[in-house]
């Protein structure tokens, strides 16, 4: 029998692929602010960046979807 083409961790792979595209974009957008920020400011900006990366990386697909 042949493979069905489904993968067990398809949703995780999809999220990782989107994040690989989105992360450099967000880092570039925040680069100037990060370089001028204080230690606490950098910490706050990095948290904000992670939230933005997660928001942009969400493909809006149910985790129960078949991949």
C-alpha cells in the first residue's frame, strides 16, 4: 500500500513555516526601536515582537484539520 500523504504533525509544520517567513519581517520592523531601547524597553519590545509573530503566523487552520 502507498502512503496517504498525511503527516502526524502537519499543523506544527505549517506554523513553523509561517513563522520562518514572519519572524524576519517583524524583527526588521522592530530593529530601530530595539537598538534605541533601554534594557527594560528591549525586554518589553521582545515580548511584543513574539506576540506579533504569533498573531501573524496563525494561518487560521483548525489543529484538528488533516494535513
